[in-house]
C-alpha cells in the first residue's frame, strides 16, 4: 500500500504562483510514476503532469510552459511548481502514484488540495 499526502494549495491571484508538494509513504518501492491530476467543479478529473521513476515528464497542453513537475532527492516526494496561474486552473489537485504498467496499472490517490485562482 502507498499513502500520499499533498500540501501547498491555497488562494492566489491570476498571474501568481503556487508550489504543491506530495509525500509518498508505505511501499514506495513499487511506484514507477507519480503525478498530479485536477478536478474542477462539474468536470472530470484530468491529467496535469506526470514524472516516471527514470525522470521522464509529461504535461497536459493546458499547463505546458507554465507548470513544472519534479521529484525530491529521496524519490518519494513530487512537486508541482505552478506559475502564471489562470482562473481556469482553479480545481482540486490530486497527487497520484502508479504501480504496474498498461492494463495492470494501479493508481493510488491523495486526498486532494484546493487551488483557487482569482481574476
């Protein structure tokens, strides 16, 4: 089992920045990728950014060039640096950890942290 705890959400004005953190505990050796997803009111949860155990990153087009995902030295922490925030970035942001590959992928989720961007 893997437990994920997020922190760093809050209220910020458009154009501002926030940094989200997620710490994984438990059987972290089984994790092969971590990332961030978000869910706005009335919308489906969507990918924001992911990073694999080898350091490969992937971003949604809506955040590319504004957000940056990274891992801590201990590899059980993942960060999301969010710059040039827009009101449409307002959502609950969830930390994600994956084990397995393809059809055998299993997802672990954090409890979520609220990000609100005011115009």
